[in-house]
C-alpha cells in the first residue's frame, strides 16, 4: 500500500516564488481572502486551471506535484467540484502548517504555461 498520495497544485508566479524560497518544501500561508488551500488529485485538472485561468489572470501559470502522507489526508474528504475528474482536497488555511509538515520530499515544478 502506498503511504503517500500524489497531489498537484496550480500556482501563479508569486506563490511559486514563496515555494522556491522555502527550499521547495512548504506552501506559503493563505492570504486573508483565501480560507482554503486546495491541492488537486490529477495533473490534467491542474493543467487546465493553470493554463486557462492563471495565464489570463497573471500572465503565467505553473503546475506543481508533491507527495503527502496518506494517513494525514484521510481526515479530509475529496470534493468533486465539476466532472468526474475534477477532484480537490479542501485544507482549511489554519491547518496549512500541519499539511506542510506532512509533505514527503520536495514540491516539484512540472509544467509552466
């Protein structure tokens, strides 16, 4: 049994710079108007959002991949927010530090648009 779950996160340039500054180990705290951190469960969904939403909004969109301990994620339901493959975890902003503590390895930049 896998002890980790592979997740993807679309991100803009400012957030990616903060991830880079963490040594590719942590997501930055959420902004006051961002109560939820939402990593997604498949690369295709992350690519669509990065390409179709982040690029028009900020001129560039990035897709990252990282591993999180399965035992930690089991406390959060998976949310289907569209079609069958539009799946996300909703991590409350106040729990992001604990989420970061459960990342295994480094956050990897896998695509840029």
